[in-house]
C-alpha cells in the first residue's frame, strides 16, 4: 500500500500559519501589480472567490477579506514537516508536489489498521497547526487521488469502484482532451475506462494510456525518492516592523515548541541554534548559539534566546525572524547517572551568554597564545565545546615554567627613563617612579619583517630600589612600562 | 539506533525528573581544595563554599593562580578567573594551563563584582578567582561591604572555592584570610616557578583577622 499526505490549500495554510485568521482569506501572488489570487479559503470560495481573480475583484466580493501574500519560507517549512512526517512511516518517500507527499508503506508492520494509521498522521500534523488529509491506496497515484478527496482520511481497498466514481476532471487531463471527452458525454472516470482501450489510444493518443494508468490498481510506478537532510527551520515575516521584544519572544517560543516536537519525533536533539533577524534597512542580525549539552527541551533553548535578546540593541527594527536548529543524535558518552562534564552545562552556557552580553564577546573566553612572539598577542577561544572532564593527570610541571608571570598594563604606561651606559638607571611616570637597583636585558624582539606590519622592540626587566619588579620596553626612543611582576 | 537514542532521551528525562523532585538541599560544605602548593596545603588548603581572601604580594597572587590551575589539570576542573584590571598575560602560561581558565576581563571593580556574582550564582565552576590586586585603592574602597556577605550566602550551597586576590585586607568578616609576603628579586626570574615559593611567606588568619603590617598599609 501507499500513503499520501496532502495539505489542502497549501499556500494559504503556509501564509496563514502563524496568524489567527477566522474569516474569509486569500493568498495572492505578488508577481504582478494587481496581485492575483492563488488560493482562497473555504469561506471565501463559498462566496465566489476563485483562483485567478485580482485582489481588487476579491475585495469587491467580500467585505473584510483577509489578503496575504505568499510566504516561500513558510512553504518550505511545511514541505519539510510533511517530508519528515512521511519519513517516520517509510524510508521511501516522494514529494510529488508542494503539500503532497507519498510514502511506500510496505515497511509498515503487518496487521496495521490503515485507517488508524492515517488518522494518527492527520492528528500529528494538527499538533503543528496544519490541516492535513491522508489517503491510502494500492498505487501511488490512487493514494494521491484518494488523499485529495479524503475528509480527513480515506483507505481504498477496491481501486476499480473508487476510480469509477471519480469525476474525470480529477485526473487533470489537458484542456483539449477534456473538451473531447465532454463532447462524448463522458463525465466520470468509470465511463472513460469503459471505452475500448486500443481504439481510445488510437484516437486520443498516448495521453489516454497515461490517464488509464493513473487509475489502474496495478500500476505501481517507482517513487522519485526524497533524500533531503531534514531542516529544522521556522520563519515569520511581520506585517510591520516590531519595536519590542515581547512579540519576538512569543513567536520564538511557538517556533521552539514546533521544532522541538519534530526533533523528539525522530529522537534527535538540538546542538546549535541560529537566529536571524532581517532588519528594515536590508541588513541582517545573525547569531549562532552552541548548545553546551544538546537538548530538545524548549525551556532550555528558549532561555538561551531570551538571555541574548533581552540585552540586544539593534540599529534598525526587525521585519522578520528565522530560527534554525541543527539536529544531532543524543550524546553517547554517558558518564555515571548523575555525573556530567559540568554540573549543568546548559546553565553554564546561559551564564556565559550573560557574561558576554554584559562585558562583550571579546572579554570572555578561554585564552590561548597566538602564533606570534609579538607582545600582548592572544586569542580568546569560544568556550564551547568544553573538553570533557577526564581523570588523567594533565598537570604541567611548574618546573617547566620559569620566573614570575607578568601582570600586563593595558594600555602600557608611557614613561621617562634615564639611561647610562646603555642601561636604564631610573624611571619616572605617572604610576611608577624611582631609581633602578638592578636590571636584566635587553631582550630584543622583532617580527613581521616580511610585510608592512613589521615591528621590533627591546625589553628590560628592572627592580626598583624601593621595591617592585617591572618590565620596560623601548620602541626607538619611546619607553613604556609594559607591566609588573611584583609591586 | 532509534531505540538506543530513545533510551538516552528517557535517561535525560529521568535525570531532569530526579533533579526536580530532589533538589540539592542547601548545606554548608566543609571540604577543602589542596592545590599541591606546600605553603597553602600546610595551612589546610582553601575552604569550599566560603570566601578566602589572599592579600599582599601581587607576585604571590600570580603564583597562587598558577598552583590552582595546576590543580585543575590534576583533578579535571575549570577555573573562572575574573580579571578586574585586565592584567592577565597569556604568553607567560602553558597551553595546558590556559585551557583550564575561563578568562573574564572586566577593566574595573564594579563590572568585576557583577561578573563574580553571575559566575558564583551559576555554581558550575568549582573554583572562582577574583583578582583585584592591580586596581587603584579608590575603586576598591567603593565596593560595598554587603557584597561580600551576599557572596558568602551564594557560595554556601554551591561548595565553590572563591578566592579574592587583593592588595590589602578588603573582605569584611572573611572566614580565612591569607597574607603573602615576599622579598623576591630579579634573580628569581630564572628560577622554576615551583622553587619561587621559597621567597614567599604565607600567613593565615581566621575570622577576619589581618596582619598588622597590611592594615597599616591600607590605612
């Protein structure tokens, strides 16, 4: 058997997904100035609005008609949800058109009630806010036809009886072909199938055979399999620019509810989150969040976003929002039941986010030496992924390190230095002054001689007579106090 | 594969449930952290869940941080280092040491106190070091006394070792205060760091007491 999950009025559902619209509504293609109606809701269709009308004509027919433009981002999201739902049933899935997905149900356990299976899928998609229908039939094409007529699910056991009752228009024949059939008085598929096969093909051409195959219960064509990596993305375009954080948070929580539900369905957790806020001037605010302990917990993910947003200042107002999750399998390196690398890695991640929001990204991190001898060169690494706690001893013997660590003045303090016989003998600055009792140096450093960022300096370690160990540096004739070892 | 993943997710759910049903009760932690550095270990190490103030020599503070990072490498934990004056110099440290340090650059006393508050409330890092040694005395005097009492209350349930490096006695009613004195000279710059402790003397004072010399200096 094959199952087809179908989203009726796909474009309209996509455009209205995050809106609370109860009255008649239409979705329009904005490729032309007039705005052509692409799909109309049931209430709008009942009042005579059909696809192809201009939006002005539609508004003339219904007062208070809600008009939305198509949302390609949302349409993509819905297709992803549809494919993912179908992949939960079978690995062999075809996305036959926007909003329709066919799955080969040969892998489903024997004895499964098809009706119950279809109802479950419809109910599952309802949890994502989607109105879906599903048809189950012996062939892919019949399943698609069954789904289009299902309310909300239909199982076809007798293909012949099902096909006979269908209007001939459901096969979507070419217009010329349909006109000929209507001229012959043929209105139902059954009447078309009753015509002699060879003579029909001789008169109408190969299209007649194609249509026959569509409704044949024995034509199990090969599916055009979908092998897409499932994306976990939600997006929303605001009607007007937003100025406060509340609507954004409200939407993000709804996004996370849906996305985490999808992750849990396939036993995955989120490892990375990407938030994108397109601004009214065309720029984008992008921020990627690494999740310290990958999870599908809505609260944890929402707190990370909330912490970031409450401290965020944007130069322009956002016009839309997009949230993507990167899914991974749950971690396998299990420690003991109540033991993990950090006590609560996700809480630590939030703490780091708070610190970075408070002090700036460039002021918090794990330090590392940069690949140069240039003084005061370092890099701050992203704090995650933190290395796992291992019990092996990673101590560096203190014997391998010599001397006192420097405490650097940032910026260095400019100073006057008296020099005698090439050695500094006294120092005088706003912070430090005194006679130099002893000194060590000079330690000459240079680098980047091969490019325009060439640098060189001379360093001295000095001990003042009144106490205190300092590092002095000289660039040409300029002296600076770089830092101190002991004050 | 999926059944294995589902079991892991169930395990995570169980962990959350247990953590929710049986939250850790606040308790006073009496453990001590031994750094492997004899002058401090002989005095009993650093109290967990309490503030330890280390005042006096700036070089002593740097060496103490080195000893703590070495202990972090030994026991596999991380250290939060709140650098109030942005004076930490990574090039003087080994890569293995640097990997154990979360460096928080603040630039002044007020943000350093706020950063310490955030890190201590988190409770994930077993050791947090607040370095105030390079700050001017005027900034240090503006830190409200109540700050330290608040930190003490925050620390008690977490068992974090919180070390405040200061030039002079600063933390009121601190459980343990250590004073480091030194006569280190330029010759010491060629000695291994482990051997440098021979040039330092460490005194320990219980319950807020302070060495007279340092009190006179701060006055």
